[in-house]
C-alpha cells in the first residue's frame, strides 16, 4: 500500500497523520473515521461508495484500476455520448456539440447493477468460465483417449507379430520335418546299396581266390570246367553292376532348398506391418450461452400456421427399404437401405438429388445414419452376433467399426456421444470412441422407433403406441403427444431450429409438425405430395429444408418458409 493510502488524505493536507480507515473509489481519497463521517454527510458525496482500507490492495487490479479521469484533459468524466459510445469530460463536450444523445453518467449509471447489460456481461463471464472448463475437460479426455489408443495399437501390433511368429514357427517345423524325411530316405537308400555292394565285394573276393587256386593247382580239365562256371558268374555280376549305374542307385544325392514364391513376394513387397493414422472428429462441445438461452426463452415462437411448404425436387433413391437419412454440411444427402433380403448399403446424393455413389456395408447392416462432418457418417448395424456403429468415410469409402454391447437401431449424435434406441434396454448413450454404454434411459420402445436430438433434448416416436415424446438427456419427460386421427404408425422424426417436431406416418401417408411445447399440430404433407409409406425424415437447420423419403422409390425435398 502506498504511503498516501496509509493516512487520511484530508488530515494529511492539514499536516495531521491519522491512519486511514476507508477509501472512496469516486473521490480517489483515503479517510479516517471522522473524515469518513463528514464525507458521507456532504450532499455531493453522500452516495459515494467506500471500501475498507485493508481491501485497497486486493481491489487495486479490479475496481481501483478503473480510471474516471479523461486522458486528454485530465478532468473527471461527467457525460456519455451514446452516438459515439464515448465518455466525456466537461471539456470534451465541445467536440460533441452536435451530438443529441449526450447524457449524464450518473443518470446512466444509476441502478446499473440491476440492468440487463450488467447481467449479460456477468452471465457471459460465467459462460466463458464454463466453456473453458468444458474444453479443458475435453482435451484431457482426448489425452486419455490417445494414450488408450496407443496401448490398444501396441497390443494389436504384438498380437500380429505373435501370430506371424507362431505361423512361421509352424512352417519352419513342417519344413524341417520334410527335410528330415528326405535325408533319412536318401541315407537309407544309400545304406542299402552300400551293404549290397559290400556283399558283392566279399563274394567277388571268394571267386578271385578260387581263380588263384585254379591257376596254381587245377588240372587242365578242372581249369576248363571251373573257368566256365566263373565266366558265367562274372557276366552275371557285371550285369548287376551295370544295372546299379542305370537304375540310379549310384546317382549323386543333393538336397536343395527353394523358398516359396509367396514368402519371397511377401518379403519384397511388404515393407511394414501396417500403418497408424491420426483421425480427427469434429469437437461436439456445445458452448454455454445463458444470454442466448434467455433470448430463446423470451423469443416468440412462430405459429405453426405460419409454416409454408415449398416443393424443391424429388429424388429417385433406387432403394427398396430406406430407413434413415441425413444432410451433410454442404447440403448433400446420405440415405441408408435396410432390406429384408439383399445387400445393405448407403447412397449419397448431391443437393440437386443426383446420385454420387453407393457404398455397400456387407456383411454389416445399415439401419440409421447420422452425419458427423463433411465426409464422415455413422451408420448403425444391429446384429445379434456383432452389433456395431460403423464410421464410414464417404469420400474414400473407408469403414471402421465401433462394436457395441447392445443392438443399436435409430441413432443420433450429441457432444461426442451416440444416443440410440435399443429395444431390450431403451435409449442408450454410447461413447463414440470405444462403443461403451455410458448410460441407459429405460423406455419400452420397439426396434422401428425413431430418435433424434436438439438442444440437449431427445425426441422419439413409438409406432406401436402412436405417440411422439420429448425428454431431457436424463430421461425426464418434457411432453408427449398422441392423437390417433393424425398419428398412426409414426416412423421417422426430425426437429427444426425452433424445436418444432416433424413426423412421418406410414399408415396415413402424411407428415405432421408438432409445436415445440407439444401442444399444437398441423399436417404439412400428404399423398397428394407423393408420399407413399413415408419413413425416413430429416431437417436441414442451416437451409430450412425438409427431406422426406418413402420406404421404396422416391424421396422429396421441401423448403420450409415462414
């Protein structure tokens, strides 16, 4: 604290040092107890606010840093020019002589703390704090997710390497066994031939001895007779020896190794086990805005009678069971086909209804679709063996599966989480990163019930009960609508930017709109507009455009005017 705040300003001017007790933020002076009393009794300062002097340092950077002195003329601000949004001292007013919206600051500032602008700034500061906390929480969640992904991928790499090692070990063992078999056979064949030759050699030595004995001791007659016998044996042995050469018994044995061409191709062409990719999904944090919520609460909702439908064009879907659809950010359209027989697929159309591409999801199913960004869509695939939500890159036709424990049918997306209808459970919330079920809202809904979301509310139709309902994210009921004259087998649901709910009715071949409070309803479309068993429906809030798709054949685009 500066020395001039330690002592009373008034007493100091009288050369008296008295400890200060209060500080006036408007006079910019410190007062002792007595001077503070005089200050509060003077008509010019009786309404001035003072603060305890021990809070001076604490408030120095906030309240006390707000200067009430004109920078140009060093005079106190007295007036405010609304035309130029500028504070004025009494000298400044000369420059604003033609301005007609000049008012006294004291008059404008009166009751400022209860004004709407003060409340808006306060709420905005609270919103900023809340939004920063949300972002910090999201980043920390992303950090944990990245670490989890790293661990999962390392485990996958290990499993792949282990599988390859085991397979190579099996191939190596099998090849060694083949080698052992060949070497053993070759050795056995050579050993047999060797034993046979050694036997013949011993026999030949005997005959050589006989020849030597004949030469030394036999008479001519004996020699003649013995020679005939030996000559016959020699011919036989020579023939045997010749046959050994001819039958390959003496062929040189060499065992060679030739690497399978698939292994060679694998080692030459495969330079890596796989690849890792960094994929980013759009952040789905919804920024808090108390001011915006208040504005919405006081905003007068347009009457349903003001809604006008204008036909844009039809789309030939060339599908036999359209069960879901959505708009992409650029206005193009994606639909999913969920037939009883045949291949499930999604098809993408441009904003003019021209088919861009068809993507098969076989062997998976395609029941419901929701766009995540300009090229990634999520498609529910309810299967008893392997239920999942597919993430499909429609540009490159790449697909990845997020396996779920529960069957997922109609699906919507809010704040990085999927909400989906699961007949055995109700409405489940699923982590979009790993497929884990985060929460469950107990609702008795059939598989063909439809679900959508808007402003942290869920909207769903139940074709078995002919009801349309709205609840919050915890499952607390907001409203429910039932009227058998206009609602019969509701199959698709969408919500516009004002919270009005659009519903297709298969059995009545119409589309009705229900007000955001669930109290009003109006039929928008009927058979005369081409509806024949309409099912899928979606609302483009950016363009105020409604998409309605018949189960088979055609879909229709309408502009919603007010």
